[in-house]
């Protein structure tokens, strides 16, 4: 019987017996000495303990399309932006209508002096931003805002003789210490100044708005940069005038044009973020952990390897989620048709479903002033249906927008009341609301002179005493939209609800090419429609009041470029929006004017907000540290912290 199987008391007895025997064999005092012991045999030392290495952890993310480029300044598509979140980090994140620093020590602000308004002297020939915010060469007759002025009331006209004091902004940005490129080279302020120069280059795609209004952007030392705006340009989002550093020591020998195509920049760009691009195949990209990531001491990123799988088909992406080939499906995969399934899987603990509101707002524009009115002769033009704002308000009451939210968007968003999202801190409270109320809409129509002449609500009303409309004119409107499936659903719901109020509707679905064609031929930008459904994206956390400013009306004078396709003009609205956009967030006038612009807008209703678009993502049931945010540039803004496993379970 092996010793290990003996009873404990037996083992103890054997131990005592052995002890006594060994004691008897020891030499006694004065006795004969025992012979010297034989030399001990040489023993081979046992090998040192080597722990079994843990298998590498892999995160699999499914994308709905292949990246078009990984060059940050090459106009990356949504899928590319998801990948780039793993290669770079920040420099700041837009979350919850606010900005959080990532590689900057802090967001600059007026309170601590990192932002300053310097009074500078300007005179004839200097380039300045005028009272409307438009860049111009200062000369006699130019209307500008002198130093300290934030509204049209204090604007002055330059006399062309005496120098004038105007405000110029300076903003200081400081990089965190210890930032390294993935080859171990320090990230410096000069890398950000280099990125600014590349982005400004005419060979680089993208808006040049901020570059045109920048006096200089330069490195002060290895960690500090200074942005200096041109006189008169007061930028309420000054804190984002920092350019993501790019590796000058690697890319510096290539021109801006060459960087658009080089594999060095477009397929395997060097970054300082949590992961490094290693392979790009037809249907996947493989990235590995960046050993020089500045948050590595925090145990980030959580994975050794990151695989992006390109799965355009939603059903295939869902299958990959179920069989484990996808840990996360980001919103570049169109999961709208899977909403019901995802809700059920989330309820039963089979997966996590994420639903969020995007900053893209779907609109129904009302053709207040068609381009044909621009010559001032309307005798042969379309009837002036929309001159009276009461008709626009009646249309709003007659639109069943809640049915769209309930039946098309699964009840995941609310019906908006203005161009500002309700979650924005700049959203105006107590705005005029237009719930679906056909009776109120019909009453407004009656009050204007639009009569139900045949007592048949299914036929269009006729004009009887309507201002600027010939008696007997039918209230029959053409509704244009693209042929996308969702727009067909929306147009069907809205046209039926309008018909219920006695408003005739002729729905016309066009191809995207036809709908968005340049003016004057294109119906939308050529301002040749009665009702037009389209979407506008808000690229900033600030409400986009300028979308409906008079300077945004597309016309021959501006080559048919502009977002105010309704042709809406209201000097009070323009003034409120301009003052809001040319004031700083810390100034009381900033929020006051944004809210005033919303109040004017909902009374005039040049366009009716239908709904904010939704985005959907899905993940394995034990996934964590992921959330959709309406102001984030990408779903994967927090990719370094993504995790799954027991630590993520409740």
C-alpha cells in the first residue's frame, strides 16, 4: 500500500520509528567513530519553473464595408474611421455634447489663460472676418465687429482711414508627456504642425474653412502648440483647433499628393494608438497591440490582436456574431432590419443590442422661395403657397411624424422640435410644438382661405381669398425624395396624413443622382420643389442654425451651393444665429442666441424636422465598455477599453 494511502496515525507511527532508528545510529560520546560518509552523488538541478503562457486574446469586429483608405487626411469612410480609432487615439473625444481630452493635458479655456482674446490693430488691406463672419479684405465701408463686440448691435463701419481694434483669438494646446509613435519615437508638437500643413495643402481633400481663418499654427516647444485666428474670427469651438499628429519622421519625404496613394500612409499608417496595422487582406485587417501605447501601464488595450472582418451583409454579420467570428458588429453594418431580433436576443441574454441617435436629421423642406422667384417676376411661376407661415404650421400639424417613429424607427427616437437635439445643452425649452393634430391643421387652413369646396376631405382644398394665390387654385403639392426603402415608407405615411387634411400630394421618387444634382437643373439645390425630404448631418456639437441662414440659399450667385434649399429669409433669425456662432460658450449671449434662433425657426418653419436617424450595433452577451454616443466621431472611440468575458458579466 503506498504511504499516501495509509491512515494518518499509521504514518505518524512510522515517522516515530524512523526517528528512533536514526538516533541509535549516531556516534555516542566517547564511543568509536563511525566511518566517514561516502561522497554525495552529484544531482542535476531541476529546471526553473516556467509558467504556461496564456493564449493571445483576440477581439473580432465586423464592419459593413471595406475602408477606402487609412490615410487620416484622405477622406476616410465610416469603416476606415472605425479602424483609425485603433491606430490613433483622440486627440479628444466628443461625448455627450462635450469634448474630453485624450492626448492633450486639458481642453484649453479662457479661465486659465490658455485661450486669450488679443486686441489687434487693423487697417486698409488687412484680411479680417466681417460682422457676418465672412472673410474679406478690410476697406472703407466694411462692416465689422470691433474688439469686445459680440452682436450686430455694436458692429461698426470701417471708415478706411483710422486703424481699428479687433479681437484675435490665440489658443494654447499642450500634449501629454510620454506619447510615442509605434516605432518608439516621441510624438512632438512638430508632428501636429506638420499635420496642419498637410491638411491645408490644396492636394488634400476636405474643407479649408478653418485654414482660411487661421493666422498661424505652430509648435512653441516639443509639447506645446499655438493656434492664432485672423482678426474678427471668434470661434466658439476654438478648443478643437488642434490637428492630430502625423509621423513627420516617416512621411516627411512624401508630398501631400503622394501621401494620398502611398501604402505607407493609406494601408499601414503609423500611429500612437492602442493597435498597429499588420495585414490588410481582401476581407479582413489584422492589428496587434502597440507596445508603446501611452496607456499600456493601465493594462490597455485589453487584447493582443484585433481583427476587423468586412461583412457587408447584415444577415451574415449576425451569423458571425452567433458563431463567435464577430465579438462586435459596429454600426457600419446596416442592422435596421434586425432590430426586432436584436431586441429579443438582448432580452434573453443571447447578445447585447445597442441603439443610438445619430447627429443626422431627416427633414421635410418646404419650397418657400423657388429659384424661379429670384427674378422678381412671379406671374408665370408656381403659386406662392408657402408665403404665409400658417400654411407651414398647418402642414406640421397634419404630418403624422409619430407614426414614422413608431412604425419605421421602432420607437427608438423622439419626434424632434427644432434643429437642436433635445439632449443638447443648447436646446431651447418650451418651444412651439406641432404634434399630429389634423383638426388644428384644418382650422389653420380654413382661417387662411383654403376651403374644402366639395365637402370631400379626400380631394385637395381650393383657395378662396388666400393672400397671393389666385382663387380656385388647388392645394396640390409635389413631394420629392430619393427611392431608398426607408424614404418610401416615410413618404407613404406623410402623404396619407396630409391628404387627410385636404392637402393633395403627388409623391415622386428620384435616383440619388437626379435628386442631388447641382442647380439649377437639380430639383433640390436648384430650389424647384414644393416638399422635399432629405437628411443633413451636424458635424459639431453645436446646433447647426446656419443651415437655414440666408447666406446658405443656393443660387446662381454662389454656384448653387448651400443648405437653405427652402429659400428662407428672416433678418432676425440671421442675426440670432450669427451672434450665437460668433460668441464663446462662456458668454451668456452664446446660449441665449442659439435658443432665440430656435424659437424663431419653429414659428417660421422653413423645414419640418422629421426624425434623427438611428444607429444600431450588436455584441456578444459578455461584452462591455462599449456605448453609442450621438456626438462621437466613431462607435469605436473607446476601443482600447473594450473587453469581454467573466469580468463583463453582472
